[in-house]
C-alpha cells in the first residue's frame, strides 16, 4: 500500500511543472501553433477569402507563382536594403548616443530618459507624425530645407518613387535607435574602470581606448542586439503601411508588407501565407543563431 | 572614462552632441504636440509658422465631441487590460515552473517560447483572421485580446522567469521546512517578492498592446476598434485634418510615454534576453 502511495506522489511531483505550464501551453498552441500550421496548409491551396467553398489543393503552385512574380523579387530586394540601412544606422546612432551618455555631465539622467521617447510611441503615430512632417504643401521638413537653401523647391518625399523608400527608412531609424542606445549603455556600464586605468598607464589615446577596451568589452552585447534588431526590422511593416501603404507603385514594398497586402487587400490568403512562409524561412537562419546564443545561458 | 575633460571640451565634445541627439529624438513628437494646439489657418500656413500665435483646444474638443475617439480610447484600454490579465495569468505559473523545476523538455520549451516570439507577424495574423472568423470572434474584445496574447505570453514568460530566478531557492526551502505547502509558498513567499517584476511586465504588456496596430486592424471592426486603428482611419475619412490627427496622436502617446519611462530601467535585463519586442 505505502509503495503505491509514494509512487503516486512521485509521479504527481513529476507532473507538477507541467501542470504549472499547462495554461501557457494551451493558449500558445491555440493562438500561435494552430495559426502557423494553418499557414502551412493555406500556402498549398488556392485560398481566396471570398470563395470559401472552393479551395483547391495546388501543391507548390503558390511558390511557383512567387518565383515568376516580379513584385516578390522587388519586395525581397527592398527587404535586404531595408534591413541593412535601418539596422545599420540605428546601430551607429545608438552606439554614438550610448558612448556620449556614458560620459558624466550634470543633465545626463534627463538626457538618458528623453532619448528613449521614440521607442515608446505606437507605430501608427510614428507614421502619422513623419507623414505630417514630410507633407508636400505645408510640411516642416520642406520648410526647413528651403530656408537652409538645401532644396530649391518643395519635394513630395513620400509620393516620389526615388525618395519614398528612404523617407520611410529615416522614420524607422528614428524609431529604433533608442533601443541600441539603451542596450549598449547597459553594456558600457559593466566595463570595469580598471581596464581604462590600465590602458591609460600604457599611454592609450581616447580613440585607442575605444577600439581596444570599449568595443571588445561590449562585442557580445552588440552582437545580440544586432541579431535581435535584424529580426524585428525584417518583420516590421506597420510604419510603412501607415506612411505609404507600399507605394508609390511598389517603391516601398518589403516582403512582410507584400504578404500582408496580398491577404488584407487582395484577399489571396493562400498566396499571402506562402509569402509569409518564405519570409519565415529566410529569417530562421538569424533566429537560429540568436537562439543558440541565448540557449547557451539556459543550460545552467 | 577616467581622465577629466576640461569644461569647454566637455561642452563641445559631449553636451552639444547629446543635445543634438535629444533634439532629434524629441522633435517629431514636439512638432505633433505643437501642431495640435494650432488653429487650422496656421496649420495650413506657408511658410510654416513654428509657434502658434494663439493656442487653441478646438481640435481636442472636436475630437472628443464629434468623433468616436473617446469610445476608441476605452476600447484600447479594455483590450490592453485584457492582454495584461491573460499574459500574466498564464505566464506567472509557467515562469515558476521554468525557474523552480528541472524537468524533461524545460530547455526545449523555453527556447520554443523565444522562437515563437520571433515569428513574423504576417505568419500568424493571416490564419488568425481566418480562425477568428470561423469562431465568430471577429470584432470582439476576446478576439483582439487573443491576438495580443501572441506576443504578451512569450514576452512575460521570459521576463517573469528571469525575475523568479533572481529569488534565492533557499527562501522556498525555508518556507517548506516551516510546513508551508507549495501553493502557500508561492502565495506568501514568491509572489510578494516578484511583485515589482509582475508590475513591470504588466505595464510593458499594457504599453505594447495599447500601441499595437496590425492585429487590432485585422481583428476589430466598429464595435471594438482601438485608437491606433481609429487614428489611421481618420486619414481616409476626413481629408487629412492634421489638427484632429495630431490632437489624437498626442492623447494616445502621452500616457504610454509616461508608463514607458517608468518601467524602462527595469526592462534592460530582459532586452538582450530577447523578450522585449520593440
């Protein structure tokens, strides 16, 4: 009898962690796992929303169509340029800001708080305020550049295919640089002062200290932040959607935006799902590298 | 760094560049707020008038009296509170399991919660729309909250696990020695200590849900439309009335800016753990 009881108690003890996890697993399965599986299913069908009864299986037809779809290749190209420019400049600006905010001056605390404001804002409002500033007729950017003599007549920043993409990119750089500033600053604060003292005794200049002490000490933090940021920026589409909706023409189409528009405006859920899957597959490489770094710390 | 810069060098090399960056960070925000207090004639004025000659609250009055904005604010609030509730209710127990037990599949499951947080939103949003439509949950609070729990849950599991890991296990053991059951230990020992972490996580979920646009747009209709969706629709509805739009933007942005400034310091640890979406 007693052995039965203990066996029961032991198996109950073994089950305890799973019981605590159960609610999270159930909800996550319902809102994430099921949708992802459904995406995979939809990508193999010609699923158009207003034709719900007629969903023929077309195998890899959607992917074949993508191969021959000029807009897919345009969007993919834009996505790469988008990631490189947005993440690159966010990083440089954030690194610069962090290095400066690590110096001591009397209003440092306020500056550190104020600089993160863009990060707190909803993307719709970011899109709105930048659209307003880029306005062709009464926008403050045209006004300022005219007064400075940098342009001779107002520019339709968001309506012109040559400028729209870069105009949106500037808004995204503005939105995301505080993330890098905060993360790098946290990293800078962990560098022991002794390292700088030693470098100074060796006669290192300020620039040499940056290159040989500061940057190597925070390289891990920077790598993690870059990976993470690449993933978010690659996925982000809301600011573009608000500012240009992908236009003019296809000038500001990126891959996630194209997938979204296909489903949302075009009602072609099958094709949209296939595009989303391709984006995921491309990103999986970055996610894999990132997750492996984080998982290393989990083994403890 | 160690060596002292002279006062002038500090002003030129540090303070002026910092001032430039702070201005860059704040200028678009400030421009939105200033525009919202300008009368319509001055908004349409060219060359641009930088400061309103006479501030007006007309846009705010119009926004609240003549549009659905007040209702949209309430909807956003309900959705955000719902997302916080769902997120915390399921993730605090899960975080406890990850922090206090070593069980088969622990690492695998933790990594999965990280990976799903990185899935492109388009991967989930398209089928979620189809699913919600089939379940009749489109344009309901439950539907939008379910959409927002896709990012609220993985995020709070990771945040809460790191907060719980910071509590020494000796505290639990002492409580068990004193005859407390597991649930008593959680209620009397763990929860009071992690309460600041729960508050931080909750506030961050609130801000993210309040700011969210794509799920809200896909899953809500007229009944539960949130402020972000409503603002975007104003652009089409009125032939871009910048006064109304900037007034709405200001009303939406100010509460979350304050909340975000309150919690950001305590979020830094979670940032590089990959949990914080931004």
